[in-house]
């Protein structure tokens, strides 16, 4: 297997894992909401356009989603200090709590599927998770850089 094939296998497996967890939790909240909360948690406050880009949805779609999430108290909107015509969105404490609860539900739903792993398999998963986190953190802009990129 080539390195590219290894990466492809990892991506496909991660998508399948996410779908399985969502189905098993019977959570009807759109995946875009959880993705948006995660992006805001990880990047800090962002303009709607940048948030839409990172979440891979249209700007009008993100505007609608942010409106719904604002109504539920999960995010807060404010005028951008650099350009009052633009809107900046940030996750609220309630949004962070909802995200953490959802992540715990996902973990609980998936745990039974991994109960039979051998210690060396757990070590392989731990190593894979660590490598992915390190590589993704390296490619992720900081909040300041994300905000600066959004201001362009």
C-alpha cells in the first residue's frame, strides 16, 4: 500500500466512524452545527465568510445556520471591529458545553466497537491520533491568523 492509499484509507475510515457515531447516538442535529462549533472552538471568533469556507458550506447557508445557532444561544454575533459591515461569530459557553456533551455521546456510542482491541492496537490508535493532531495543528491557523485571513 502506498502512503497516498494509507491516507485515503484513513479519511474513508474517519468518515465512516463519524457516520456510525451519529447514527448510533440518534442525534438529529445537523453535522454542520457540530463542525461549526468545533471550528469556532479551535480558531476563535471568525467572520461568517471565513467560517463558511472552513466549514465548506455556502455563505448564505452559514448565515442561516449561524442565525439558528444564535437563537439557541450556541454562538454570538458581533460587528467586526475592523469593518462594522462584517459580522464576527464566536462560540458561547453554552455552545462549548453542547459540543462537549455531543463529543461524550459520540465516544460512548463508539466505545463498545473498540472493546476487543488488543493493547498494541490501542497503542496504534493512540499513535495515529497523536500524529493526526500534530499534523492538523501545524496546518491550522491561530485565532489571530484566522481573523487576519478573514479580514482580507
